[in-house]
C-alpha cells in the first residue's frame, strides 16, 4: 500500500462534541473537525449562533445549553447518544474569563469560574468516557487549557481562571492515566494569545496591550486563526494514537521563557 501520512488525521464518520462552539476558537474547532470528516455536535448558550454555524457544517447537531447548570453536561452527552448513537471525540473548549484582582475577587466569583472551566469539563469527560467504554469504542478527549495553566501572568489578574486551567492540565494527566488501558486518550491543548471575543478589547484592539503581548512572546505576535487547526486535529485523531496525558502548547513560545 502506498504511504499516506495524512490519512490518520481524518475523522470520517466519527462523532465529535465541541463546547463553546458559538464563537471564537470553538466555532473554528467545529469547522475544522467537520472538514476532517466528523459529524459535529455544537453546544453553547447562544442557540441562534449555533444554528448559523450548523448551516456551514455537513451533519451537525445543535444542543444549546449552559454548562454552569447542574445536569447540563449529562444532558448534552445523552442528546448526542440519542441522535448519533455514540461519541468518539470531546473537545472541552467552553470557558469563562473575567479579570479581577485576587484581593478583590469574591469566593462566589472564583467558584463560578471554576464551575465552568473545570467542573463542567470533568463532568463531560467522565460521561463521554463512560459511553466510549460501554460501547467498546476508542475515544479521545481534548481539554482546551491555556498558557495560564502552565505559568502565571500577573499583569492580567485572573486567579480563578489560572487556578481552573492549571487544574484542568493536571486533570488531563490523571484521567489519561486512569483510562489509558480502557481505550480513552486524554490530552490538553494550551493556546497562547489568539484574537477571540474573550480577548477582543482586552489584549487585541488595545495598542498598549498588544505591544506588551508582542514584546513578551518570543515569536513577537499573537496567533492566527488557523494556527490551532493542526494541533487540534493531531490530538483529536489517530495521528496521536500513542499520545495521552500530554499538554500541547501553541503559544508562539510564551511558556518557554
């Protein structure tokens, strides 16, 4: 057979859930997985945006939900199984960020951030893994962390966000270790600075902030929209079939210095 090194990156006929798919990185992730052949379940709070996105995809399921609510994760997985009969890939992308100095951050604010950024991803990973194992199908979980999961930033006060993303990185390692022999791989994708709704006006679109970011990033710029595509496909597909418990940073070198 001729060598085809690109074949393992295909996701034909696989079912992938992407959370936080209504905008930003999540919207791009859904389109990339669809282009690689997956049938994508898109979820977020803004139903109208999900419906617009679904029109761009080949065979998408729209499941609006708020992952901060009790039972939302289980309902999402149940809806996926009811419609497609299985789940092969989970991209835990949904997250929240609200910079607040730690000395002023309330416990409720901190807990609300952890609820969305850590507890919901755990619930989804657990429920998806249960389904994968029950169906005896190998599966993949990609937790979208952040450079904040590996280093502190300080100048942008995000104690709750940093704590949740750091915990998500180590949760990735622990789940990978527990499920490796059950056929479920778990890895983490840690983006650096990318222009999204979350970063617009905070990092991008502000001359001073962008200058600070460029000066501190070894490559001297933020990431382009397409520069997470390859990393996502690598982790979500059989191209990374012997990789689990790892963190893949796509940050222009931010976490190296």
